[in-house]
C-alpha cells in the first residue's frame, strides 16, 4: 500500500498449507554457470596493481576487499565474460 510521504510495511497472511508441492519432480539438471556457457575472466591491470599495493601496505595477514565488475554474454551467445575493473578496499569498521 502506497501512502504519499511515507512507506508502509506489508505482510502476507499466515496459511496452514503451501501454495505449491515441495516434492522434487523430474530429472536433476546442472545449474552451474559453466554447464551451459564458456566463462572468460578479464581483469584490468590497473585494478590488479591497486589491489596488490593495498595488500602489501596492509599490516594484517588477512583482510577483506571487493573486486567489482560486469558480467556479459558474448556476441555469439556461447560464452560469458566477467570483466573486473574496480577495486574497493572496504572499511575496517
């Protein structure tokens, strides 16, 4: 429900039965990304150097960070490309 100027939380009513049958049906299929597509990883050199420099300057043996990028299907439709082009050192908080 939308009320101008504020948001109102909503909830679903309680029910005693599920709306679908949870019993598995049919054959098992693979859902892994490499099952249907050929993956390719592309990493920008500047991002790798920045992450390496941050790791060397960090005093802790282990630290957390983020590598950000984009995932795209190739033009031929047969493969996917993960392009990592940004580095975020995160926060120590």
